[in-house]
């Protein structure tokens, strides 16, 4: 009995040590993967406000749905440095966004401007919604029509019967 208790306690201690070792390794690995925080110094305080606003409206070209402020990719870091440089050069927000659009396309803007290239982006979802609604209405109407046709077929059961002349012709053919 004592040997069984010792064996169970040894297994418990061993499994606890393994769990603690894995947790320690996990905690240490997460510390090593933490990224550094970028800090920028600006010559004027309003430049810093503009910098943060521009980083919110510009999208990272590499990331699917992150702005420059939220992304940690290397290209977004480069773009943040570029935005800072352009602000320090004295360019306004429109010039900076135009520069980014010229370089990376309309994808770099979270809210692309409405033009002939982005019509589909803006109006495509509405068009697909209307198309889907039309298809649903068409399918429902077709199902109702089929149901009415089936009801009309079953409401007149004698329509499938032969009239007297047709029955006489069939009897005549069968009796030959």
C-alpha cells in the first residue's frame, strides 16, 4: 500500500514539474518575442497629432486589415518613418496621402476616394445585395407557382380521365 502511494506521489511530482517547466518556457518565449515600441520626436507638437491621425487612416500594404498604427510589419514601420519625414518637410495631409496612393495604390487608404476605379468597391456590395434579393424573390415566386400548379392538378382529378369518345376508341382497339 505504501509503495503504491509513493509511486503515485512520484508520478504527480514528475508531471507537476513538467507542467511548470512548460509554463516557464512559454513565459520566457513570449518575453523574447515582444517587439520594441517606436517613439518619434517632432519639432512641433501639432506634427505629432497629425502623425497619429495619418497613421490611423493609412492601411498597411502587407496586412489585411490593419492601419499603420496597429501593424508591426517592417513595411508599416518604413511607412511610419516616411510619414514622419513628409510631415517634418512641411507637407500637408492631402499631399502625404496622395504620395502614399501614388506609391501603393488606393488600397493604402482605409476610405478610398470615390472615382471610376473605386465604384465597384463602394457600390458592389449594394449591387450584390439587390441581385441576391431579386434571386430570392424569383425563387419564392417560382416555388409558389409550382405549388399552385400542383394544387390545381390535384383539385381536378377527372382531368386525367378519358372522355366517352376516347374510351370507345380504346375499347375498339383492344377488342380487335
